[in-house]
C-alpha cells in the first residue's frame, strides 16, 4: 500500500538527511523524514497551544488551580490521548486494508516495507522524538526513568526505518488501545472524581483493554516474532558482528517476501526493495528479543500494580479503600485545662479571688480569699 500522506518529502530535506540515514542504515528514513518532523510539530502545537486553550475553556477552575508541575503533566496527557487515538486508528486501518502487508511471509515480515507502514512508523517515531524532548527539557518533573524510556522507545521505532519488522508495527501499536482509558483515569483524579462511578466504569475498561491488548495480544504476537526471527536464523539470515556491524552481509540467495500463491498482488514485488542483502545483525535480533521479553514482564507487573491502585480508590468489597480516621479523643484527656481567675473588691474593702476550673480541673472549684 502506498503512503497515505498526500505530500512527498521535499527533495532538499530528503537529501539533507540521507548521509545520516546511510550511516545508520535507515534507507526509508529520507522518504518519511517530513512526516516525522510534521508529527513533532503537530504534537508540540497540541501541547503548547491547543491543550491549554481547551483546558481553560472547559475546565477553567481546575486548570487554573493546578501548580506548574500538574499543568505540564495535564497538557502532556492530552497529547498522549490524541496520539493514542491517532495511531490506533491508523494501525487498525492498515491491518484491514493493506493487502501487501497481509500477504507477507516470514521474510516480508522481517525485511519488508510499504508506504503505509512507513507512515505509521513516522507518526510513532515523531511522538517519541517529541516525548524525548519533553522528558529532557522537564527532567526535574519526569525524572531520569521517563527519559530513559523515551530514549529506548525512540531508538526502537527508528529501527523500523532499516526497515525492520515493519509488519509488526501496527500489531504492537495496538498496545496503545489501553492508553485512552489510562489517561482518563489520570484526568478523573485531577478533577476530584476519584472513587466515582465514572472512574469505576473507566477502570473496568482500562483493566480489560490492558489485559487483552498487552497481555494476551502482545504475548501471542511476541511468540510470532520469535518464530519469524528463528526462521530467519535457520535460513542463514542472521549474521554476526563484523566491521559493518552486520549491516552489509547476509543471505546470498533471493528470498521471496510473499508466499507464491500471493505474488500476483500489485506491488508485492516492491516489498523487499530496501532489504539489501537481507541480513539481520545478531545484536539487533537479540536486543529486540530481549527488550520484548522485558516489556512483557513489565506489562504483567504493571497490570498487577494497576489493579492494586484502582482498588485503593473504592470501598470494599470491590476495593480496599480504608475509612478515614476520625479524631475521637476525649476532650478531657487531650485538652489543656482552662482556668478563669476573677478578682473582686467588696464595698467594705475586703478583696476576693474567684478561680473557676474546666476540663481536667474539677468543674466547680472556687476559692475565696478574703483580705
């Protein structure tokens, strides 16, 4: 399928990025560099202009009461919401309509490329470039952990411009189907809707989408990725470390990107035009498999923490929220005694002192001294 974006990369921009793309072995990057940069501008415009304007319009009291840290996080969550809706819609559209992608065999799934997959790669890569900028600029807010995540995500998605595993781009993008509910959960906390029926319904949606999209769907497709890489290894497609980091050497014989019965589909013969020698560096295969395993383990960990955090917001039996502690201490035991002293003078010149005690002092202690 062709790139659905109507504007091709300007020649001067493609040529400007080509030396870097050649050095890093990212041959499809010049075709999509304009989409990556436009995505960065798009997300930053939402963050700096659209999100604050809409927030002041629809949530004037809440947004104006936020401190700087919360306001930055609020705007970032709006960008995340827009991005997740955009890439999920695009991924589902590609998976349904891209016949070239759907006809790829194991070789096409590893080295294949088409314009629609490159476009999706650009949307995701542009977002993580923007995310990297935000985490660097506001490192005091997001911390080194989020910065490391942004660096890793940006690196992984730009590997797709080799091209590498473009077929699985839409597959793993669907992890983001849980992000809208996750963002809504965060928004409800900030809008004093914690523990409401709306947050309960959203929480059920969040847990369900996270479980099915990340744990079930993600785990199944991780196994399929391992299978395809194993097939490449059995066919000699994985090469070791050499002076070119395994970038220039691999299979000598041609490998079809589609199964024979599917080859008549228009455009299928171009799927492998950027595959080169169809080599798969061992470091790339192993690092991808390792990161995939780590991510799946983290998904199970996050799922458990998510359920725990959600239950803390609701009362039993569904939740584990504890009733607020009430101060029931007896005043007689906690308060300081109050003593009132009054002085008087009778008409005959005698002086009096009257002491009235409360709380820990007996209630009617009076002492009169006549002088």
